[in-house]
C-alpha cells in the first residue's frame, strides 16, 4: 500500500492508487424544502452536528430553480490550467437527477475551522432546461423536496492548507484529507 507521504502526488503509472481504511460514524437523512439553499443548509447541519468529514449521497426527489454551479471553462490567461471553473446558472426549474459529494473542514477568513460542502450534481429533464452537472454552489434553491443521506466518516485526518505538505490550493478541499 502506498505511504501517506505520496497521498497527494500524481500517479507514476496508470494503475497506481492510494487508499485508506475509514469507518462509518453517524448516518442521517436530510430533507430540504422549497427555498432552501443546499450548500448553506448542509454547512449549517455539519456545524450543528460537529461533522468534520462525511459523504453526501443518494439524493432523490425535488428540483432546483435556479441551479448555480461551477463548470470547467478554458483559462485564456493560462491554457495549462485544466481546473479553471466559472459559475453558470440555469434559471428554469430542473429536476434533480443525482447528487453526491463531501463535507470537510476549511479555515474561514478569521482563521477558524468551518464546515465546507463540495458536491457534484446532475439536473435536467424539465421544460427548456438541458441536462447539466457540475459543482453545486451557493445560490441554488430547492423547489419541492430534496432528500439525501449524510454518512459521517471517521478515521480521516483533515489537512488544512497551512499544514498541507503538498501545497494544495484552498480551492480544492476535496483533497484535504488523508488516512490518520
């Protein structure tokens, strides 16, 4: 098994991987109703329940209006920047088809820890709304009811940027963890 020191490095060959064994903590079902912002609501839920790391999965029901998300776009100032993202918005009602992501920890502007939500989603299938997906961002609003599971993950050490030996940017929180 690869050592922890290699956790954030690019693969040396196509079959290389890194893994750690974690264990489940508490499990929750969350329901958000019309008008709720999924990112803000999940952050608040994580804060109130002391969740440092969790997976968000198995969404069902409901839709978004609007759906705000990040999509990869060309970086005209740096063509090598493959992770450049821009915000897109679909104003028309769209049906939530899938959602999955994670809750982690980041430092806020005051240097204190706060919950962070990084979620991917797919939505579409409604009048004049294409099937799209990306990183869900603040400003999305639920229409109807949205339910999903949150599973707390234990045995994970959260890496914050100032202690991250790989200098992973603040914008990539899904990489801020490694085995304990």
